[in-house]
C-alpha cells in the first residue's frame, strides 16, 4: 500500500492504535478483556519499549508511523483484546 500510494504521488499516513499489551503485562494475565487499570505496575516501561520497538520495525519495513493513539477504546472493558486505562 505504501508503494502504491507513493507511486500515485500521494502520501499515506499511518495511524497506529494499540488494542492490548501482551497477556504477561496485564493484571488479568489474559489477552481478552481488561481490569481497571489494565497494566501491571512493573509493565509500564516494557509496554512503552514494546510499542517503540514496533514503531521502529515498521519504519525499517518501509511503513513509517505518522501518529500513535494512547489506546483504542481506553475505557471499554471489551470481551476481546482490550486494555482499560485511567
């Protein structure tokens, strides 16, 4: 998609929005649903590093991230992958 957009003289802007950290970073220990708050206290740094690494890897693959949201639906305790933030 990036190459097609560039070939068409358009600039594609990618907005990234995480849904859930890995289960080992969550207080519930599960990918599905969330507790309030979701992240274990000791997981704040690793979660930030995880996202930073993902952004760098995307850029290296030719997909620069234009913007990043804090979380998709940060107050929704969904039945699927979720992470409530306060």
